[in-house]
C-alpha cells in the first residue's frame, strides 16, 4: 500500500503546485501596468477613500464622487489612498480588492473593451455607513469621456458631493436621517461656518451629534461647488435632485 499512499500524496501536491505556478505567472499582470507605447496611452486617476465615499481626481484636476469615469479600451491606473480608516477598493468585474490604508499608497490598473457601468463596494468594514460606500465605474466611448471630463464633471460636482457625501447621513432633501435635519440650518448659507464643520468635523463633549471631517483635503473648487448646490437646491427644503 506504500505505493498507493505515495500516489495519493503526490497527486494533490502536483495539483497545488500547478495552481500556485499559474497564480504567480498571472500576478505580475494584475499589479504591473502595461507599458505605454505613446504619450497619453493611459489615464492616471487618484482615489481617496473617506468615511463613507470615494473621491476620484483626474489628470486635469476634475473631481467626481462615487462614480469613476473611464474611456473604453484604455489603461486606467489607480493610486489608492485613505483619508481616515482602512477601506478596500473592489470592483469585482475589473479586478481584485486593493486596500486603501492611511499613510500608504496602493496601485492597480484596469482596461476594458466593453462600454457600461461596473459596480462595486468597499471591501473592508469601515464604520456605520460601510454598506453605503458603493462605487460605480462608468466606461464610456473616448469622445463621451473627453466631453464629460472637459465640462460635465464640473457641472455635476456639487450635486455628486451632496448625494455621495452629505445625503447619506442627512437625507436627499436634508430632512434628516441618521444625522439631523439640516435643510433649514443657517450653516447652509454661512460659507465660513460650513467650511469649518465639513473640513474639521465635530466631536465635542456635551454637544449632541458627531460629524466626521467629510471634506478633509477638499479644494476650493470642491467647496465652491457644494456651497453653490446647497444655495440653489437644498436651502429651504429643495428637492435634492
């Protein structure tokens, strides 16, 4: 029976060795960006993970929230950061999970030949609204992508900030949800006060409610867009759409 036992042992070992060899053969292709043959052959996007949204910054400085726009048939490289706690970038159809860790930058890339919307979710429990930290990758024709990048990104920024950052806690109309009602708050018309609380958050003894610094790292352009959207849509109980 010794010979039979050796065969039973050898077969699983050979199978595992074959699987391991295949994984290590494919792994560099997952991590390493294909060599660009010409200038502009790939798009570099910075991802900043926050509690509880994704922020994407494009080469021209445009910003989007929770929706990453990408051109079809082009390599998109991602530099993944976290502004607060551990998160994990995960769009199953476009690759595996890549952690977003404070103080560290992780890199990955994707390329797809199919126009469409690819959905994902933060893959690391990151707090009470973890389930709401979803992401969409919208792959467009190159013409549509360039058009969106040049004009639509800026036009949509204020709304995407409200929906992706503020409304998850305060409701689409500012009517209150997990967080308090803010549609009639004087802060919405106080630029300095609003900027202070969204940049720094609030966690004070004997003051009800805790708010994280949701706008940590935001540019003036981002704050301008949010303030303009609030004034035009939310103040006084607007629709939030």
